[in-house]
C-alpha cells in the first residue's frame, strides 16, 4: 500500500467527544504506521494529537463562509503537500469543499458521522465515508463506504479495576443496568429516567457529566428514583463499569457511533439501544427502540428485565463481530484502503 501523505481537517473547538476521538485516534494510528500525517485543527485540539502528527493550528471558531478564513485554510492544507485531505463532519466538510479549487491534485475524502437532512457539504468529494449504513442512506444517493467508528479493545483487568472502587449495588440482588454519555439532550437521559420509573426490578448507573446534570438530578428526585439511580458523574473507568453491568443502554435521540455501544459489546455486555448510528447493524430487532419515545424505552427495559440471560445468549454474534471489526486497527486499515483506491 505504501506510505501516504495525509491531511486531516477537524473543525471542532475545545471538546473531545466521539467525533473528535475518532479523528484523533485515526490520525495518531496512521502516524504510528509510518504515514506522513498532518492535522489542521483549532489550537484547542493540539494536545490530543501525537507528536508524530504535524499539527497546523487554524481558528475554527470563525465562520465557515468567511473568505479570508477559507483562504488561510487552503494555504495551510496546501503547505502539507498531502496526497489526501480528509475532512471530518459538517463544518470541515463544507470548508474543504469550498476551497476544493485551490487544492490542486489532492484527493478529497469526507467522513460523515450523523444522519443528514442535507448532503450538500459532502458533494463533489472523491470519496465519502459514513459511520453507519443509516448515515449512508441519508445522503441522497451519494456513494459512500461504511466504516464503523472503532476503538482499541479494552485492556484486560478493566472490569476488575472498576469493581475495586466499590460502586453502589454491585453484587446486590437486582441486576445492574448502565448507561454512559454526556449529560446533554441528544443522549436522551431524561427520557430514560422516565422509562426507568415505569419498570421495576433493576438498578441503574448513569455515568457522565454535562449541562443537564442539575435537570437530571431534579428528575431523579421528582420520580423517586434516588434508591435506584446512581448519577456517577464523569468516570475515567466508565468502560470498566460497563463491564460490571448486566445490561448497557443507549437512549440517544441522535448519535453517530455510538462509541459506548462498541465499548459495551467489546466487554461482552448485552445491549439495548435506540435506532441510532450503527446500533441496527449490531443488535437484534428486539433490542432496538424508536428514538424520542419513553414508551419504547420502557418496552426495551421490560424485555431486558424479563429475559436478561436469553438476551445475552442471543448477543454472542454481536460480541464476536465487534471483536473482529470494530477495532482501531480494523478501522485504520479500511480507511487506508479508501485512500489507496483513489491514488492508484
């Protein structure tokens, strides 16, 4: 396949969510493999990239339509002498598309994480990658390659390390359910708590931090869930907590990956999820729920409570698929194959 010169363009400012994690880990892994990798991104993202990645700071808080900003972006991309410029998500996709006439012979690749109402930012690319088949199907016929957002598999002992912190209810007489995510409306934690109040027979670990923290605390109090729901806050051992749980839940209203689903399946924990991201590609229909619906979340929780052992047995194929194909090495190999097809 040879050595590629690659320039990633990321327009995020000051946060490292699933999208940013995907770009950073991909770029760092490509550099580890010996490729010449650059990243054009906001200064706030510099610290996340490996020293082996050439970092070029660009003020991404400015308007994507600002002609001076776009001219400076084109100059920075051009200075990398990349063979492939890889734009990630809407803003970066729109900006790289806007300067395509100034990029010479560089091949342009875009990655799309979420379902789109408009595919305009991703037209005129040499190749498009989507994080799920659902996203691909939302692009109005633009050809795309599905490459799942992936992770380095959790290290041995991850579960045991989390258990050693003695989280509440571990080893109790009721099953433990777990959900992990930023406390923001997109994650649907408010809907999940309403559904939990309708279904008895389990405890819930809700792991994460964010702007909805106070609101969710009030919901827990209002619904009388204080003895059933642990608002754990941010936990560096979140993946280990997933491994300790009997069920993992994704309640999101909208989602790209989601990474947390991949992490739970790597830990061989059965999952239920709303129909977001790549969840329909891994989970059986019984384990999928419509988005924006407390009734659907209630249905999924009741199914899990009533047949937890059966659900785990029926999840074996998903566990095996994720262990083979949803790894950082597998994702990197597939992305490099997209580049190779363009450069032949």
